[in-house]
DNA sequence: GTGGACTCTCCCCCAAGGGGAGCGTTTAGA
DNA sequence: TCTAAACGCTCCCCTTGGGGGAGAGTCCAC
C-alpha cells in the first residue's frame, strides 16, 4: 500500500490531482481508511494512473478518460483512443490554419479585394446537412462530401458548395449544409434534395488552401460595410476549384458569398 | 458604426466573447452609447478582432494577446508571436510523446524491467540549474545544455545528466539541474560548479527517444515498491547515449535513477 | 512522546467563456 | 404612429481541471 504522496511521486501526478481523480471516481484508491480518510493505493494502479496522465496530456476530457478506462474490450478501447487522436489531428489542422491566417494578418499588405454583387436564383441541389460543432466540421465535411459524391456520381452539373450558419462560427455549434448541384437530386442515406433559397450575394474569391480564409472573410465584411450594406443570413461557399479538381492547394479557388441587403 | 451583432457576424466572434474582450480592455468598441450602454464598432476594428481570434485559436492567453496588440513595433510584435509559436511546437512535442507513451501503455506487453541498485558517490560537476515550468522544460533544457557544452568543451569526462525535482512533474513547476561532468568545472554565465550529492539509486535504462519515457518511470516505480523500498528525493537521468552521440533516436540510452531507501 | 512531515476537508481562485433571467432599445411593418 | 420582434444590456451562476492556502488530524522515526 502506498500513501498518496508516494503514489504521487511514482506516477508524476500531483497529490491534488489524485484527490480530484478519486472524487471523479476515475482512479479510486485501493483502500480508504474509514476513520482517518487516508487514501492508499496499490502498485497495480500505477499503469492506470499513467494511462490517465497520458490521456489528459492529449486533452481528453476526464469523462472520456473514464469511458475509455471502463471499456474492457482492448479493441474497442483502442478505437476510442484512435477517435481522440483523430480529433487531435483536426485540432492540429486548425492550429496550422490559424498560423497561416496570422501571418497574412500581420503582413502589412493592403491587397485590394475584388467583390462582385450577384443575384443568386433559387435552385434545387443534392445536399447533406446537420447541426455540427465547430470542432467536428472538418471531419463532418469530409464524410458528407464523400457521401454526396457517391450518391450523385457523374451527374454533377457544377462545383460543390456549402451554406454555413453564422452561429457555426460565433458559437461553437450551428447548422451546416454541403451540396452538389445535379439535375435530379437523389435521396439516399443523408443525401436529399434541397432548395437553395435565392439571395443577393456579395461574392469574392479566396485563392489557395483554406488556411487563412478567415482573413478573406474579414476583407469581404469590410467591403460590405463600406459599400453601405448589411449582412443577413448564412454564409455560402462554392468550391470552384478544389481538391476534386487539382491536388495543388495553391490552385484552389473558393467563392465566398455573403447575403447582403442595401441600407440606404 | 456596427452594432455588436453585426460586428459578430463579420468577425465570427460571438457577441458574448466581444463583450468579454471589451471588459478585458482587449478590443474596445469605437463608441459606447452613454445612456443605453450599446456598443458600436468600426469597420477598421475588424482586422484587430481577427488577430485576436487567430491568437486565441493558438491558445495564446488574453493577457499575452493584449501585450502583442499593444506593441507598436511590428518587429517586436512578430517576435512575440514567434515566441508563442515556439511554445506551440513544444506543446506538439509533448503531444507526440503522450501518444507514444499511450501506445506503449495500451500494448499488453509485460516486458520485464532490468533494475540495478547503485550507490552513487558525491561528485563535482559543471551545472546549470533553475526553477522552471513543466511547459518550458524542453526549451530550457536545450539552452542549458548548449551553454554547458560551450563552457566545458572537450574537457568532458562523461555523459551529461540531470536532476529533476519531483515537483517539476507533479506540479507544473520545480527545480531542474543539468550537468556535464568535468575535472575542473568552470564558472561562466549560468554554468557553475555543483556537488551532486551521494545517493542510493535504483537505476534502469530507457532505450530510444524520450517519448514514452514516463512509462519506464512507472515500471521503475513499480519495481522499487515491489522490492520493499521507498522513493526519496529528486529523480536523476544520465544521457548515456544521446543526441550528442548519435542522430538515431532509437540508439539513445537514458539511465533513470530514483533515490531509494529500504523499508525494512 | 514528541516534532516534523504528511494528509484530510473546505473554501476560494484561475481562464475563457456559455446559459439564461429580467429588462431596456431599436426598427420594420401594419 | 403604434406595436411586436429582434436585438442589446447587466447580472448571476455553471463549466473544466486543476492550484493555493487554512485549520485540523495522523503517522512515523528518533
């Protein structure tokens, strides 16, 4: 039996943290003295403590750590861990994007923006939509687009696009829709026909990979306001040239469309 | 002038967050209506808001964001940002290490550990020491070791090593010392002679890169306890074969020494 | 048997927001 | 011009994963 201090030294977890894990029923001491409340740990708990420590270093929430620990099947457990590692990769992508944006923002480079006003008519497309968390966007997008491609196949009549609720950016959660235009939208799995509503859009084109696209959003927003307009409704993106067309991200062209109306 | 809602849509920052940034004096609205308390922002504040947003995505604390924004000199500002990017790299290294450790922990692989008890005599070495945060360890270590190498030069009489306070692992902050053994330790810059105290050590060797070394710590700890001993004092590492000797991390050999005493 | 190290619980604190209540303001349409 | 909806305000509490410290009890080696 090890006192909490000894266990702390052996696992490199602080005494405080160990108490918290006890409280969270994450790592219960092998023995708790009824009268004194002293916690005593067993040597066999060291590996468990280490697993927790490593998972926490990966920012896995305690609740998820608990779920992982309580999963007896090693295969399922490994799957849960892998799932978190995927999340980690997403986070890494976002970090990279932020770095690129930051570099672009800190470069004292006016680079005038080219904006076009366009009246977009309503049209019917094949779509996949969901309320999705900001964190999971990348993964969700990849899956949805793959399903769309599979459902529509060669009947595609134009570049894919998406409509994204502002709440998706402002609060970590919102409605997202991706679509592929086609003459007769199928209805299979998550894919279904949807009418994209007509809209008056301020459109600009972001060139290159999507890292840094937020800066273009900001420039578009500035243009909209300076041209005495106001923003209304969800944002649209059209992937005019994207990964479907070329593997060179520098050649990608993404149209960003912001629904606007004139404020006389 | 933009209302907070419009500004929110244009910057993809939530209304709530904008209010918080106002409160924190990070991003003050251009105009605040005296009577209603309504906040109004200018278009020219969009880039600033975006810089803040990107920095926050990089987990830069608001206080540091503020410092960066208030730095007028673009060169100094870029340096501050670069500094944070370096921290980010450190974090990435830790993440990688945690993933490696986790894989090793989840592998059902007993792999008996080889531990040697050794009475280490006191000896005088050239050392650099500091109280350092867990986060900054990697960077600090690299700098300290470089300074040691420069100061001692060819007079080295053995592999480098370090002594690390347990608090460094348990709480995010603790005393760390790295040393190079040499006959006549110099005193330049942070380098100074120090006596490594004698100690009874339980020693095992970790093979390969340091990612995953925590697992070896755990195994050593288990051995110590199972052999009726108790852990006392800071941990020691000796980099028997390290980056100084070979560029192949798989060939590295790190001795981990834990001061112990027998509990009858 | 005693002093110092260790441990206990309890309360407050942190960052960086989110949720919601209760109330005032603005604005578009009837 | 009125009114209702949308929008904005402040205030308070909640979250996560801990850290700091107070005040009191416990353990152990000398």
